[in-house]
């Protein structure tokens, strides 16, 4: 059975949503000008369980661009298409403790440190199947859609805005091309990466996509095996160690769940074999994580005893 459920969990989500809606901290990102148009009041929370049940509160159907929350899903696609050893040749899996847009590569190998920061994500999206940029973008859009269980599309205004202000990513791509870790054409790689980040999703989509990772790559609504168990586990692993940038350590201490945040205000967290959480609220803390998103996930983790390192 699938569908949105009204239950005590729903009451709890509504209560949490009502309280956290009053939180006024954080700033909406403006370095991609189009993102600056987001309403700071938007706030959605959704939980998808592996048996296909959705619990939702707030603005769970407002579309927004996925931004960095795309990174673990595209990493799972790259693992699926190339295998772990091949992907590791070009992208590491070490946490940096750096900001999402840090200009830093491993000195010995020239690899980006991990696929959850921009440098690593640019290489990752160049690794999915496809003979050219158009084919790789098709693969990514089809893959993200399969994770969500519905067809997703790119927001062209955000894409143009990203490309116009993406010099830092351009600089990273040139550095990595020079270092040998980015082996595709620089402009092509950035076109694919910017479009990936500009893909429109809802909070509900994020919960279903995350539940798909938590379920070993099987979408709990459609039943489709989107990626292998190994690829899904690889994505969850880097989410646990690197998913919230320079907050990843404290995040894991407090929430105890693999997670990923993005600059448009999306935040996902997964409880393997159980559920996926999706939260959306545009105001960000100084490290680039959604203020209401972090508070909502940490409260839900505590409330339901989801911390992976704590025995139940
Ligand atoms: N598209 C954004 C960028 O590359 C993604 C960053 C993010 O969500 N943290 O700058």
C-alpha cells in the first residue's frame, strides 16, 4: 500500500513543523542570484518508509532546485555504472572539514577529497554512463527521476543563473582537468553539473529518493531497483562522513544518520533499511545547511531513537 497517512506520526510532524516554522535564523543563499528569490517561510518535512508510506507536513509540494542534495544520488549512479574501484581512481572518500566550494585537491593524486563537495561532484557527474555531455545529462535526469519515482525536469532560469555565476566551479574544474582527475571536457562537465544541481524536486521527492537509498536502491513507491545495493550503500557511506560539509562530524554526533544538505535549503537523512527523511527550508546557517532542516532532522532522530550508533 502507498499514500500519505494521517496518524500519530503525522500529528507529531505537524507539531514539529508548527514550532520550527517560528525559527527565524539563517539567510537564503544569493550567490546564485535566482536562488535569492526563495521565500524564507517555505518549510516542508516528509518521511517515506520502506513499505511505501509517506508522512508529510507543510510545503512538501513546493518545487525547488535540488542543488547539492543531488550529489549522493549521482554518486550512486556513478558507482552503478563504473564500479567502486574505477570511481575511486578519480574521486576520494575522505572528509575534508572544508566548505562545500573549497578549492583543495589531494596533493598526491589530484583527486577531489570526496563526492559531497563541489569538486568531487563535478568529477562524479563526468563518470556516469554516456558518450557525451548530453547523454550523461540524460542518464542523470533519468536516474534522479527513478529515485523520485516520477519524471523530473531542469529549471532553466536557475541553470542560467548558476552558469553565469559559476566561476569558482569553473576554476575547480580547470584545476582538476590539469591534475588529471577530471578527464572530460571542462565546459561539458560543468554543463552537466549545473543542470544536475538545477533539477526541480519537492520535499516529498527528497523523502522518496532517500528512502530508495535506505532500501538498498529499491524505490519504495515504484518497486524499481534504481541502483545496486552496493551503490546505494556507497552513497550512504559518504553521506555519513561528508554529507554536511564542515559540520559533518557534529551532525553525525547529534543526528547519527547519513545526510546531505544543499544550498537551496534541502536536507535529507536516511535510516538504512527503514526510512528516508526530506526537509526543505531555504534559510541556511553559516556552513550552508538549512537551519530548520537541521533542527527538524535532529529532533526527529532524538524523538524516534534513530541514531545509528545508539543501541535501541
Ligand atoms: N550548484 C551549487 C554550487 O555548485 C551547489 C552547492 C550546494 O548546494 N551546496 O555552488
